[in-house]
């Protein structure tokens, strides 16, 4: 397919090969041309092949060189969905400096760098940036310091970007899901030594539909923040 003939909006989804990112891709596949973000070429290519209109965006987002090489290839972009992220558990006393650096590099620094590089394309399209944050971007709990701190920082980044980009017509949405049935959530429960019950959590699809809602806002409006919580206790 010649992408120049494609009139559908173009959306880049980081972490698009699994979890929430893959669910977002599924929800948007019928209406958008997808740029599937990931660092594993084989995994990205397999996902791309499953959609009617998609292409790979392969980069390790923690590598400045990778991002610098990949970003210039995106000359058209109507929406950027940041779904890639990592977590780490442990008390402040136990967490190593390297863990703090790794979590902030993925959850904050990589997001800011990629966004900055893609702003020219987003401005041309009067596009949108959607950031998958967390309930941990509003509150924290013992053992959750580094993840929560990174999500507080991501919320501050989102709020600042929104105000900076108003004059350029770029809209910014921060989505804060509660606990979601993903590999990351299973890791957290395993670390805590609890029993995992998938029906206690949101599905990735419910978060993806919140993304669709944000992207569907009429041009004069922007959805600034969305909280999505599980119904169960």
C-alpha cells in the first residue's frame, strides 16, 4: 500500500506489541494507519502484519541514537500514544540508584525525547499526544516510590506540554488507569506474594477505549485527563 494515498489519520503507539499498547492498536486499526512501536524487530513485524494498514517503528526508546535515527522517518503524524513503560517495586531503603535511573529513563526521559522530536509533525497536523499514566501518578503507597515518582513526573510533563502546545494546536491527554490485567501487574502481584485474580482488574481494552475517546474529541476541545478505575473491590 502506498501510504501517500492513505487518508486515514496516522498514529504512533509505543509499546504497541503487547498489553495496553496492543489493545490501543486493535481499537484503532479500522480507522487509522498504525505505526507500531517496539524494540524487537520480529515482534513488531508480526504485529504490523496483522493489521490492514500499519508499519514498524523499531527503536529502543532508552537509546538516544535509536530515537534520533527513527524519528526523522515520521513525516506525518496525527497522534502519538505513549504506552511503553516499566515498573519496579521496593522500599526507598532497598532501591538502587540504577533502578531509579532505569525507571525514569523509560517512563519520563524517553517520553520527553520522542515527543520533542515528533512535535513538528504533530504541529503540522494539529495532532494529539496521549500519555498512558497510572493511578500512581496521583497517589503512592509503601514499596511503590520509584514507579509512582516517575508517574508524578510524567503527569507534570503532560500538564506542561499541554500548556506549551496550545498555541500550536496540539492537544495533550493524560490517562490514569487503575490496576490493569497485564504482564506488569502480574509481576507486581508476584513481588508482593499475593494471589492474582484477573477479574479484579481493568482489561487493556477498557484503557484502549479511553484512548479512543480522547482521540475522538471534536477539534475545539481536548480531553485533558481521564481516570479509569476497576468496578470491583
